[in-house]
């Protein structure tokens, strides 16, 4: 089994604040495991999270701009 990542680890890897990482977990965007009072993230869950975000950009660009009513 790969070493589980802490929120500090994930924040450092993504270069984002700790609170933002916690928010992503609470909103079920990033899969985390609560062990006691500490969140842990499996490396594969982080890989999926990043991959999912990469696929969102082309989808958003494909939406045509519309004129306001």
C-alpha cells in the first residue's frame, strides 16, 4: 500500500492553502479518509482529482457564449 498523504502533503503538492484542501474534501470533490481526527488522502485519489480537473477545462471551453436576455 502506498503511503497515505496528509492535508499538509496535498496542500504542498497542489500549492494551495490547507483550508482549501479541507474544503475540497468536505465538498466530496477530493476523496479523503478520516482516521481519528485527521484526514488522509490516498495518492490515487489525488491523481483522480487532478485528472478530473484537467477534463473540466475542455468541457467549459466547448460551451458557447450566449448573449444575455
